[in-house]
């Protein structure tokens, strides 16, 4: 699929949650018919292929329905979905980057300078997981131009991709940071600097 898409591993999660929402009454079928096309509705009755790609805008609309029904439409809901996505990827056992979390090298370094340098390699490896589940954007890890003791992820060529997708990515990074059990666990923050350029930056030094 050449259009912006997400891997079935993660798309299956929102389909499962929407179907569960319909069953428990938190999401009405009328809402689904209003927000989703006939083809998108049909996906709720299909088995999602973990290896296939699915439209990112369909994913966004489906998560948006859950966000309004269960999360009050708050950014925190998107962050939480990202954290759950990280756990889903760990449980899948097919992403080498997620297996590496428990073996990151930077947490072994006592010297702050050495730890900062080692973190660059760790981040490049860990954040390369995006290419396994998202097929859009140019993702690069760089030293934050505003803080020379921190890194940020720069994501270019993402015009038209909704903010919620990157909030979910931020939640995923936060969960990966927590799973790494580093001496100084990091939190990450999202900002869109231009229509086609967003950053996800560390909130503090290592």
C-alpha cells in the first residue's frame, strides 16, 4: 500500500476495541455509520491480517470514535493508546527492536557523557520500529538544537497526517522508555512545527 498506512498488528487493536465498545454500549452503531464508510465498517467484521497494511486515516477515525466515547476526546487517550500499542508489539514477539529494550547499552554507562553517546545508538535502533508499523514519514533521531544534552525525533513529510497519530507514537516512546528501566527514565513530548514537520522530544537530560 503506497498511501499512509499502519500495520495490521496495531490496526487489529482498534478493531477489537471498537467491536467491544459496540457490545458494551459505549459506541453506538449509529455513530459508526456516521463516521465510517461502508468499506471501513466492513473491516469490523473481518479478521485483520497482522502482516497487512491498513489506511492510517481509517485507523485515526476509529480511534477518534473510541476517544470520544471512552476518553473524553483528550490527548491523554491517544498517549494511552500508544502505550498499549507498545505492549501489543512486545507481546507479538516479532519485533527485534522491542526485544532489545531489555538490553539497551546506555543504561550500563555510569558517566553522563558516555551514557548520552550510547543513547544515540539505542534510540536509532529502538525508534526504527516505526518502519515496521507505519509506512510514512522520514524519521530521524538528532541532538535537540535547543538542548545539547537531549535528543529529539524529527519526522518530516507528514503533511495531512493527524496529530493523534504522533501523540500515540509519543505514548509508545514513553512506554518503551519505562520498559528499558534506565537510571533516568525519559518522558517524551510531541509538537508540530509545520504542516509537514513534527518533533517528539525528550523532556529532560539523560
